[in-house]
């Protein structure tokens, strides 16, 4: 409960001293806040630097592990591909050798039939032109390919040739139906005559020889079809036992196992790093940074403690100021200048008490 003021000089001096003390504590509190914030920022920066160092080191070590093992894996994969390529090359060579070996009797027979065909025509003094495939396709057709050749021959000499003469050789003013008929008749007489003449001459004089020649060509074609069929069978054969690929298979097995071992070692290394090595690195980095972090932690704790002490003291004295002086003076007059002005009014006799001094001060300010 407030007491009446009996000693105004002491009251005013006490108010000024209390106000100065509160102002001093406020300045000290602000300064201490800055120191606490600065020390807290230094501590946070050091802790963040430690965290960044840990993350960077861990990422770097993981990258180094991956790079080391991936390099070895790439080498093993390249070696594996090389062995596979060599095996495939050896298999292809084996297939070619097998084809050459298994088709040799048929190819030899084809050569013999060709020699026999040439010898037959030579002994009978038959023109070599009559032993060609084209001749037999034109005069003894009995297969699809030969019939196709004959039709192509007819189209060439009895369709395309007259049209070419009519459209490209004749002057434009000569192009008429009569000219076209004449060209076709001439073409038929010329090429048809040649075709019939060659056929009559050859068949009348050498019919038996030509028939034997056709039989030989049929044998040759039959053997060629058998060779082609045999090649397909060999290429489609899934069995590789006869190509002597065991050594390549052993190398492939060894290299595949080696590659798998490297991959497993990589996983083991990453697992070990994650469960053991990483923790060791974190401990080492933390241990190296601990002295400075401890120092900064203590510095911040000290700054915080001082701030709390100053804040508590400032709060206590602010409340005391409010109870002892502000309750009488009011917040309006809680400044050194105004307290001095009120003190002068009382001490000079212009006012006998505090209320009169306040009233007189206000009148002077109007």
C-alpha cells in the first residue's frame, strides 16, 4: 500500500536513481541479447558445418566405392562379351566347317554332273549353247522357275520389244495401228522364227542328247536343293556338341561367376559402409569438431545465463520502479527531464506537493 511522501528531495533522487538503473539494465539486456544471438549463430554454424562435412564425406566415400567396383564390373562385363563373341565366332566357323563337310558329297556330285554334261555334249559335237539353263528353260520347261523364264522371254521379245520400237524408234507421224501390226508381225516372224528354228535344229539333230542333258540338270538341281535344305537344317540345329565350344563355356562360366562375385562384394562393401564404416566416420568427424562445438556451447550457455540474470534483474527493478515511483508520478513523468522539472517546482516553493507540481508543469507546457 502506498505511503504519503514526506521527503520530496529523497523521493525525487530515489526516482531518478531507480530510473537510471532500469535504463542501464535495459541497455545491458539488449547488449546481452546480441551476444546470446551471436553465440547461438556461431554454434548453429559450427553444427551445420559438421553436418555438411558428414554428408559430404559419406557421399564421397560411397561414390568412391561405387566407382571402384563399377570399374571392375565394367572390365569383367567387357571380358564376358569378348568371350561370348569369340564363342559365337567359333560356333559360326564350326557351322561353316560342318556345312562344308556334310555338303561336300553333294557338291562333288554336282561338279561331276556338270563335267559329265560338258563331256556328253563335247563327245556328240553338240553346241555348248544347248546345254545352258536358258536353253532348257526355253525349250524343255517342266519346273516353275523354267516356266517363269519362258514367260519372261515371251514378254520381253513379243511385248516389250514391239512396244519399245513403236513408241521410241518410230517417228510420231508413223505411229498408227497399221504400223503397230506390222511391227508385231515382223517381231513374231523374226524372234519367233529364230526360236522355232533353234528348237527344230537342236531337237531334230540332238533330241536324245538334250533329254540326257535335262536329266543331268535335274540331278544338279536336286542336289542343289538338298544342299540348301541341309544348310538350313544345320543352321537351325540347336545342338552345339560337335562345335568344340567346351573351353569357351568354361571361360564363360568362370567369368560369369567372377562378375557375380564382384557384384556381391560391391553390395557387401556398401552394406558394411552403411552399418559400420559410416558410423566410424561420423564419430571421427564429430570427435574432431567436438572441442570447438563444446566451447561454443559453453559460450552460448554463459551468454544465455547472463541474459536471463540481467532480464530478471531488469524486470524486478522495473516492477519496483513502477510500485515506488510510477504509481505517484504516472507513466507520463517517468523521465529524468520531467522528474527534474517537478523537483525544481517543489524545491523552489512553486508547488507544495507532487500533484501541484504536476499541475504547474502542465500549465507551463500549454
